[in-house]
C-alpha cells in the first residue's frame, strides 16, 4: 500500500505540473534537495555511463551573473535553487584515459545521447521536487547562451550546459497550461499523417483560449501561429542562436568527425 501511495504521488505531481515563475525566499532543506538530486541520478542513461552533471547554484552573486544569460527572467535570482543540467563526457573520458584506454566521446552522437540522459535526470528532479510541494520551471534559454554559461559555471572541455531548472516554494500557483489532444500526439503502430482539417482541430482549443487570444490582440497579429513565427520563435533568431550553439559545441569538443 505504501508503494502504491508513492506512485500516486508521482502521478499527481506529473498531471498537476505547472511552470512556477514566482517563488518565496524560503530555503529548501538540504535533505530534501539531496533527495531530489539523488532521485534524478536514478534515471535511465546510456550504458550506465551517466554522461551528465548537475550544477547547483544558490549563491546570489553567481545567479546575478546567470540572470542576463537567461534573458533576465527574475525567477533565476528569486528561486532559492537553480539547477543546471549539463552534458558531461569529461568525467568518463578522463576515467578511460586514466585506465589507459582511448575514449571516443568527443562527437555529436555522444552529445545527443548524453543530452537525452541529462534531460531524463532533469525531469526526475522536477517530478520529485513537485511531490515535495516545491515549484519548478524549465529554462530553455540555457542553450541560447551556452558558451557564456560555460564561463560562469567554469565548465571544462567536454561539459556543456543543456537545460536549467528553477526550484523553490511557490509564491503563487499559476493555472495549468493547455496541452494538445491525445490523438494529436499519439500514433498507433505507424505515424498517422493528419489532414489540414485535423491539424486545425488539434490547435482549435489553444486558439480559442482567452489567454492566447489576448496574445494575438496585444501584438496586433492575425492569429496565434503568427505569435510564434513573428514574436516568440522568429526564424532569424532561431538561425542566429543555432549558429551560436554550433560554434559553442565545436569549441567544447563535441563536433569531432
């Protein structure tokens, strides 16, 4: 019964997830934080090599350095804990060298595999944190300014910041955000190529939401799709940051061919 109750807690944490952006200043007890991190480390990973590291930032001075790199999102400094999940092939590669064998992990494939591992760890941490009544919010901005974060966090060659997570006690509980319908995401046996009418129906609820309609009005655009293509994730920005990211990956030793 005890095990079942734990599973229900985890399920509730998942289905009730909200991105919390405002936090109380209350610190997270060390035993709870360590439990969250240990749960993260139990995540499945490639070959059990654990090609990831977690940088735990609580120092206000370091958070101030990271703040502009995360586009000045105030939760970076307001949350008591900022976790940065990194791809890390340095530790395993150095172990191989110490063991007098040649590692071969300075390539894009290993970056992708380690990225999957680090993402699983991050999601484990988020779920467990929320089961303790904490709030979390992912920061995808980590990849936009990865090279600068390398400098702030003093990451060596072979370690790369992938995604960050703010963690703390919520100052407010936001509404749950919408999700696409089940049939839009789940494909049975093979991929179902949806018709244009089906695709339109998938996004209808989002488009009809007063929350998103306000976005459209504020920006004086024709529809919600234009909010994404012209405001939030513009092609020119995507290309600029893509080039910057590829340069950083090359510099940090992940593009050997």
